[in-house]
């Protein structure tokens, strides 16, 4: 369970004009790479995602699990090929689907989009199965993870344009961090890294540097994660789904301040922790 080296091809240098107090000078800047990744299963196209080009093996495992396309044990091989237009990611499985059993997304998935290409309402709002029991953590552990996360985002430090998803131990030690231009992709990469590293999703918590949209809650629940903390706000649908499936959802995670929207029993402190709207500070 080792994090990758700092990214080598996750950013590109481009010339820019710097303006300071009306004075212009030529310079260069590091920009996050955003490339089309065409995902296929056994040679059949499924989706085109706009993503950062790193950790695509992790992405293949996490995306397959959270999209309901393949469980980890069914994945036989992953092939990544570079073409002029972007990257081809073909996932080979034990039981290739065909015909109507192999749905294909009709539109590309943009870096900020988790539903692009789905054709039916039932494909958009997926109600995850209830999450099982998972370890409770102290609020101090969440703050320890928050304090450490900034130094574990080399791509964002270089570009200022990416999200991160992290997995922390019950004590708050960051064990895995994955970055991507898309928040959904970052979480899929984290989940894939956990699967590949055989990390128990009941023994820790996930932390994301984005808002907690309903897709983020769904992906976390499908992976068996019981506690998801987001630096920004959740949506109303995310809170409804979290309450329905038993996931603890915290938003506005800051040093000394968190808002808990569902199932607060997994976050411990000396006095009982109420739900947002029941004595906790709203955001």
C-alpha cells in the first residue's frame, strides 16, 4: 500500500504573460493535464471520461466497482494505450457482456460530471445498499488527516487545479491519496487503490477536497466506506442518500469545525454529537 511517486505527466508547462501592477513579462506556468480516457470493457466502448492521466490502473478498478460494471475479482487485465486523441483504457473481464447486457454511455463524462451519458433516470440516481458496521473515529483524527492532506497533493501544489481523495486510518494517518481534475475520478482512483491494496473499508474514513455530491456518497457506499468527510458542502440529495444507506456524511470539514449531516455515531467526542439541524452549526 504505497503511494506513487510525484506525478511526472500529470501536468504540462505552457507559456503565459504575467501582469503585475500593469507591467507584463513572459513566463511559464504548470497546468494540470486533462485528457479524454475512453473506457471499454472487453473491447466494447462504455464511456469517455475527462481525467488526469495518472493512476489509471486504480481508476479502472474503482470505476468498474462504483459503476457496477465489474467486481475486482472479475477483472483479468487492464490495457492502457495512448492515441492522438487521448488514452484508451480497456478492461478485460471473466464474463464479457454482450448486447443489451453491455450498456454503453452515449455522451462523454466531463471532469466535473458523474452522470454524463446515462440514458435513464434509474441509471442516474442509484440507491446504494446499506453500508455495514465500520469503526468510529475521534474528531481529532479527522483534524489530523485534514492537516496532513495539503502536503500530500503534489499535483495540486504544482497546478492549483485538481481534487484529492484520501483514505485515513482510525487515528487520522493518511494511508492513500489520489488526485485528479475530476472529483469523481479522484474518488474512483482512491477506491481502486484500496481494492488493489486489499484495504478494509470499515477500518478508517475517506476525505475529499470537494463538495459531497450524491455521486460521491454513492461511490463511497458502494465501496463499503462508512464515513465520508468533505471539505466543502454536500447537496440535499447526497444527505438523503447518506441517511438512507447508513453512511456518515460530514461537510465543511475544517480544523475545529465540522457539520455532520447523517449517522453521527461514527464521529466521537466527549459529548454526544447531534445531526446538523439538531443543535449542530449549519453551513
